[in-house]
């Protein structure tokens, strides 16, 4: 099971630097999808992560530091929880 912080890093990526404690830049799933479709299966997504996902889908932009890049991706999600 991925933690929220790790899932966020996998979806959005992260920059190299002391703030992220990362030794190299990591492109996220949205950047790698580049015009394609990303599939996510997540049972318990927090409200904070849902808000970040919604912002990317509404603005169609990824924000890394002061830089903005286009997010040209379709997102398909699934859950096994019954409603």
C-alpha cells in the first residue's frame, strides 16, 4: 500500500533538492502519460489528494516550483468499494 506522500510523488513527480530530500528529479505519471491515459486504482484517497487531482484536471497544468507545464492526460480511476 502506498502512502499518500509516495502516491503524490508518483502522480505529480518531484524536483531534486533539499526540500524534497530527492537526489534526482522524478517525472510523475501525469508527465509520463503525455497525451495518453493514466489508470489509478486507489481505495482510500484523502480529500487533500483529491483536491490536488482536481486542480490538475481542471487547469490542465502541473506545477513544479515556479514552473508550470501542460498536463495532457486522461485519468481513469477504479475502486472495488461498493456504493
